[in-house]
C-alpha cells in the first residue's frame, strides 16, 4: 500500500505533515510508503515531510511518465522489502 497526501494550501500541507507523522508512529502503518503530491513550491514542508518519513515529494505540474515511474519504483522497493523479510 502506498499512501498519498496531496495539498494545495499551506494549512492543508500542515495537516498532511501531521498525518505522515501519525502513520509513522503506528506499528501497523510504520512501513507504509508516503508520497506527498503538492502544488506548493519547494520549501520547509518538503524537508519536513522527508524528515517525518515520506519517501517522495512530487511537485505539480509533473510529467505523467515521471509520476508513474516514481510510484512503480516505490512498489518495487516494497516488494523487495517483503521478500527480504519473508526470507529472514
């Protein structure tokens, strides 16, 4: 499962950061990849999202092919992690 948090307004971006923090604190969702998709310019939210455990921060507008590649990359990483944990 991949969790997306999209935000266009600064206040909603702060809510997404709180959600990210909460998901990473819970045992059941700790390993869920979180990707922020935003229309906000780069800034403190990007750094904070990555510090809280987000795996990517994608800014709009973006190329559809780039978006698909980044999502597929996270899915592959998750499958590798699952395989490794099963083997151990």
